[in-house]
């Protein structure tokens, strides 16, 4: 990342810069409890960002404080919420017709808790990543880009919807960095169904390449 001593931004100023594309610590604590960032809240709160760096991504990416929660943790918490759209209809955050969250909840990728951290994730799939195999999609990554874990994409997708009522990755499949098992050649895939349907979790072979299968992408912060 660029030298943060020049044009450095505090978390508060970064929130103002990113505007609607910011998911902060306080909102996460309201949804998950005040101790959700207990191990490193001070460190995250004192994070310093480069203004010039964030300027380049403020329209296309979301800057999010992602808690140290597994996919199962996120599902258990959010699935209990009674969410309605603007028309008063119930919104399913996890799709009831694709009950793959429960089917996969015993897998290591679903139970894994990564470190709480700031993430800068693109709001749409990696450009030109559709109709490509997993190997071909990874070859598109530029310096400083990486494919985020499924738990990060799931958390940001749902938190962003709750804050903005906007569905990310709507009606497309998104590959993530997680594999089904440690010896498997299938990436974990997220699909955010349209209308009032929610997220679906699938595992597809890495050789599959179809027109609406893209790849998630995030930008390193330093």
C-alpha cells in the first residue's frame, strides 16, 4: 500500500470517504454483540488508510470490518432476523430452496473463523472472469488483488443488504478462495438469488466455466 504518512485517513475519515460503501465496527457490534471484535478492536479502530488508495476504489469496492466469524456463525445469527423489503414482504437472507448451508455446515470451510480484519472487496465479480475455469480466473488477478474466503463474501453481502437494501452479486455465481475439502478440486461458490430469495452455497468443480460464473476479488490494504 502507498505510504500512509501522506494523506493518511483515520477510520472515521475513511468512513466519510467511502460513504455508502463502508461497513464499520459499531454496526457489526450492534448485530453480533459488543464483544465481536474483543481481541483486536483497538487495533482495528486505530487503522490508518491511504486517502489516495481508497479514492481509487470508493465507487467499486466496499471497505468492511469483518468479524472473526465462521459461515456457520453468520448463518446462525442472521437467519434469526425478521427482515422485510420496502413492500413489507419477508426477505430470506439464506435461500430456503437451496438448503446447502445446513448440508455443508460440518465442513472445515464452514466452521473456520478467520481473523477479524478490514477488507476492501469489489462489489461485483472480477472483470472478465465469467465463462472461465478457476485456473483461468486466478490468472486475471493483478498485483495486490486476491480472492477472498467465502465467509468474507457472505458477511459483506448480507451486512451490505441490511444497511443499504442492495443485493451484491445478484443472480450470478461467484467463486471464492475456499475449497470443499483440503484435497478437493471444487471451489465454494456463492449465489445471491434475486427478488426476496437469499444466498445459496454450492461447491462446483474448478473446470466448470459458464457465462454467469464469475470470481470474487478483493484488494490488499497493506
